[in-house]
C-alpha cells in the first residue's frame, strides 16, 4: 500500500488526494453490491426475452407489386365498316343501350335498305311456314313487288318466279284438280278392269266349248259322217270365238296399261310438286343467305347487349372506309377482373386467394382509399419475363374509405399482392444465414 505522509504544513497534497479517491473506487469496483448484480442480470434477460417475443409474435408479409389493367369479363366488341361508302343512317347515339342484333347504322349501297328489310320480314315468315310445313299459309302470304333491291334484285327475281309457279299450281287448285282427275280415271279403269276380266273368263269358256265342238266335228268328218261344208262351218265358228276371246284379252291388257299410265302421270305430278316446292325452298334460302350477306356489308349491327360508345364523332353522310372502327358495344351485365403483371422476384410466394391492395391513379388512394382484390389465377408461362395474375374483386370497386368507384373498362392501376406472413425472427435468421453464405 502506498505510503502517504502528510506535507510539511499538515495538509495532504493534490496528488495524495487523487490517490486516496482511486483507492476507494478500486475498493468499490472490486466488491460491487450484490443487489446491483442481481438486478442487472434480471433486466438483461428480461430485455432479451422481450426482444425474442417481439421477434416471434411480430410478423408481416412481403408485398409483390405489379401493374394492373381492370377489364370486363366480356371484352368490348367493336363494330367495323365492311365496305367503303357513306353512312346513310345512324340509329344510335353515344351511351344508348342496345340489344344484340339491333341495327346501329346503314352504309351506302345500291339497294334501298327499307325495301331490303321489308323483304327480309316476308322471307322470315316464309321460312317459318316451311319449317312447320304449313304450305297453305305460305302461299296465302301477300307477296309485294320490290324494285329497289340493287344487289339483291336478281336473287329476288329468281325467288319470285319460283313462288309464282309454285303458288299457281299448288295453291290455286291446278295441282289438286289434275290429281283428282287422274284419281277418277284410275278408279274408272279399275272398275272396267273387273268387267273386262269377267269378259275374258266368259269368252275363254265359250272358246273352250267351241274348240271341243271343232274336235268332235273333225272326228266325224274323218269318219265321213259330216260333209266338208259342215266341217268348214265348225272351223269358222271356232275362229270367230277365238278372235272374240283375243279381243277381250287385249282389252283387259290395254286397261292394265292405261292404269299404269295414270299411275305414272300421278308420280310425275307428285314429282313436279316436289320439285316446285324444293325449288321454292331453295330460292327462299338463297335469298335469305344473300340478304344476310348484304347486311354483313351494309348494316352495322350490335354484336351483343350493352352500351354504345363512339370511337370518333359520326354523322349521317360521313364517308367511312372498309375496316374502320365505328362503334364499341360495352357489355353491361358482365363482371370485371384485373390483369396484373408481376416480375419473377418473389413470384413463387404468390398463391390463390391472397389479398391484393389495388391503387388507381385515376382515384388517388390518399383521397379515395384502396380497393381490395383476390388472386384467382396465376399463369403458368411468362410473357416478356413477367407473369399474368388474374385478380377478382369480391366487393366490387368499393374502397377502404367506403367509396364506390365506377367501372371503366381498361382502367390502369398498381397492385400489391399480400403474401403469407413471416415472423421477424425468421427474417433475421434468413438474413443472417444469407450473410454467412457470402
């Protein structure tokens, strides 16, 4: 222990005082209080336990971002011009609701559209009658004359000729009258056949008796019992009977041939009726097909139920080109979904039914909030190193701020797919392991 002696004036020097204090500190440090050690260790382990608990219980997911496009389940259907020419008539304006098959516009052609559509109505009625085999109603339909059919005039003329021929024979009674006359002739010939058959039988019996007499007279003549005159008389009588029988047989055969001729005429008449009907049906179908082809070229038709949208302003008299897009029909009843493209980083963590936080640039999320979607499908193959993920919107476009956003087909957005939660301690472990592998 150092020897500290007082100074000559009886007071300790400054160095002596410092040495005294250092000695006291060393004494305290060498023998720390027991309570400080106990509490220090407890606090350390308590803090460590809290950190471990926080690392275990605190977990959060990765967010996988990507661009998104919100589109309808049924894509908008375009209506294009199929020929060059002017817009003769417009039937719809922007935002009109239309039904599938509804006319939207007429394009310029050599035919009068009103006459074509009137003729189409008549042709449709004829088709329905033919399908029901209601020929009486078919031929009772009024058949107007059309003179401004342009490209369809030739087809209509062919149809009209077939219709007039068939109607004159089948509806106006000529066919039935001729068939009735042939049926009556056939019935009379059948009755005559019975009479002729009776005559043939009777004349045959008479001929057989005459032949027996001739044979007996021939024997008597050979025995010189009767004279030559008697013999010749018997032969002449037999020949007369034979001629009568042959004539009866000929009449019977002629009757059969006449019946066959009448039956053939009936078959020819029926064949003519069938050919007329088939020719008329073929002319109807050809005309209907030509009308459909004409409509394909010169009539703009709504391809589906929905709302009409003009791509550019249109007006009657405006010239359009083949292939030019005139309208879009936006389906109304169909739903919508998101098409999100994500890169390959963390792509393997994406699962179906995971939530997607969607933000739309058109509706800033700071003001309108975000929309929640669900992953419904994940593509198997990449396109340009990105994968397509299909997103559904179970609650529609209702934001986190309880605001309903209107659906506009083709809206762009950004999405963040919320993957499975991962504990904080696991993340630290994975990061530590990755550092060790470097």
